[in-house]
C-alpha cells in the first residue's frame, strides 16, 4: 500500500474520474458546448447550382413577376367569357377564330365580341380575352380519336360556358415582383433552386461551407497505398470522416496520418490554421500513446473530454490556434458515431442551419440491445417499414471496431443512458443515416 502523494495520487484521481461515468457530460450537454463554440460562417456568392443544400445569408426579393405575363393554363381557345354564357352541347356558341398563339409568341390583334384565339398552354393571353376553353369543350376535338384535331378552322363552336379567369394564370400569381420570396436562413432545396432560376438569379448569397481539416493519428495507422507490415492498420477514419463531412455540406481537407508523437501532432495541426473545424481521430483515450488531448491542452484549450456515449466516450473538444477541434476516438465506429452527434451539428450550424438534429423516426426493436455502461448507446440497425410502423433490426457485430456493420445499417437506434437494456419490442428513436432513402 502506498501513501505517497504527488503524480501517483493525481493519476488515481484521474482513473476514478474515468470510471465515474455518471459524472461525465451527457451527449446533450456536450453537444450544447460544441454548438456554443461555433456560429454561421460569413456570406459568399456562389453559382446557383452550387448553392444546393446551403443556406441563404440574405433574403431574395423578386425582381419581377412569376409568371411574367398572364397566360393560358390549357390548350384551347382564348375567349371573352361573357360570349359563352348559356353554351351547351345542344346550343353551342359559334366564335370566329382571329389568331393562333403558340407559347412564346403573341396575338397581334385584340379579341373582340364573338371572337376567339387558338391558344397553347403557356402562351400570352391575348388582349380582350379573359378565359380559355379547352379544346375538349369545343367542336374542334373529336372524342375517341388520337389526333382528333380539326385544325385551321375559321369558326369553332363552344359547348360550355367559361367563367371569367378560367384556365388563366395571372402574371405574378406564383411570385409577385417585390415579394420576399425566400427569407434569409432558407435551406436551399431543389425547389428553392428552381424558384431562384425563375427569377434569373445566377448567383446566390449563402453562408460559406466550413473547411474541415481531418487528421488521423497512430503509429500503426497507414494511409492508402503501401503494403501493411505486421501490426499496421489502414487509415479508414480519414475517408469515412471526409465522406461524412461532404455529406453534410462541409469541405474536407485531408491532412493525412501522423505518428503518436507530440511534435508531429502539433506541427500537423498547425497546418490546419485556416480551417473552420479540425477533426482528429485516435489518441484521446488513456493509453500511453494517446497524446492528442495533451497536445490540445498544451497548445490550446480542452473544453470537454469524455462523454456518456457508446461508442465514442473518450471524445475531446477544444480549441487550437483559434480553431475548434473535435478529438474523435480512434475506433472507426466511435469516430463515426461521435462525428454524427457532435461534428455534424457543428458543421450545420456553421452553414447557417437552425435545425441540426438527425432526422429520427420511432421504431420497434426486433431484438434486445444491452446497455450496461450508463451511456447513450447508438446501435446499428436496419430500419424497415412493416405495416403502419417502422421496425429496427440490429445488424451485425456492434463492436466499436466493426465498421462493416455500419455499412449495412441505415439507422442508429438510440438506447437511452438510463436503460440497462432495451428489450425486444421496445419503441426507440432511430436516427436515419440516409434520410433520402427512407424505406
Ligand atoms: N483503459 C481503457 N482503454 C480504453 C478505453 C477505456 O475506457 N479504458 N476506451 C476504449 C474506447 S471506448 C475507445 S473508443 C478507444 C479510443 O481510443 P483512442 O481515441 O485513444 O484511439 P487509439 O487508441 O488511437 O485507437 C483505437 C483503435 O482505433 C484504431 N484506429 C485509430 N486510428 C484509425 C484510423 N485512422 N483508421 C482506422 N482505425 C484506426 C486503432 O488502431 C485502435 O485499434 O480506446 C479504448 N481504450
Ligand atoms: O466508446 Mo469506444 O467509443 O467503444 O469505442
Ligand atoms: Mg488509445
């Protein structure tokens, strides 16, 4: 038994802390702290299509009406509605055809009483006309035939009264000139890109994408290329993380692999000075060569270390050279899960998003999941639709080094930290890994 004080007692205290899971930050607290450290990045102008998924930094005000002119919603005849009053199959109204208006051209004359213009969908409504009668409601169309038009006639008969405004699309009925059509903060989804195109916006002002530097650490970790020697392992983390960063709108900057050497780690991290966020993997646990958090502490500030999350517990977050840094655990699944819970929200906030939660559905577990460590456990599952509910089946081995089972999964079932076990049949939240391919 030792009574000595100094370094050894400090180590004992650290070890106790390590075991005292309940004293660790919860996932939600840790996320709050990470989010408090970042904010939306400055605005830049980007070409329209490059803005997909980005967030408007200033409102877009319509410079003109959409549609720009009043036009026909149908192929048929532009008429004066009052001329067609009382029309029926037995008592059709005869109108004189005075012009033809394909889309893209205009009718040179105004439509007078008892006159009509042959008009196509999208063509400018001629002056004088206030409604469009579809071909099917005139004697121009022969029902039951494929090309039943009897074109080029000087006179047509209308079988039904038209209401004023019928089949007419008014100028500005979609977007009116001067209207704030998309407010600042809008996430530009495909329909928004189309709205901007309809307003001739070839450039869009959005929050710029965060540049995310990604660094792997580990004497045993070898980047793609050379043959592995005994004891070495391939650097998969940088590629998983870069793909995740891209998927949520960031720009990955690959910084390669450094050895478990404080000087190497320090100098490579210095090369990330221009980044908006640094992601490292490995070296944050309590092993002899887990030096990343020491470098973070010596060179910057450790804001938090260790979270009640499984996998991913040893994660660290802090600042280095003025850049926020997530020290993700080395185990590939721990890095993946911790990125989704902490890195993704930070990137989305930098992009200007206000909602950074992963899309989640409630699902019934098809097999039990244990959860002994009082941590929030993220279980890889395959989510399926069964009748009117979702069911989630855990897939493959759940070890923190088994990345291939994540590759098979489409969701992460969230087992709350208070549960010792989630029995089969339990209803849990499932985070969607690929929201655009929900079953
Ligand atoms: N005594 C304890 N040891 C460990 C604990 C603990 O609570 N007490 N926690 C374990 C958990 S949980 C995790 S997660 C890991 C995290 O460790 P580190 O962040 O220090 O990561 P490393 O030790 O550097 O590596 C862990 C593992 O991951 C492999 N790895 C690392 N980088 C990569 C990469 N770029 N690509 C693929 N694989 C990588 C590495 O070879 C190791 O096998 O600590 C546990 N230990
Ligand atoms: O938490 Mo470690 O995060 O299992 O792999
Ligand atoms: Mg380690």
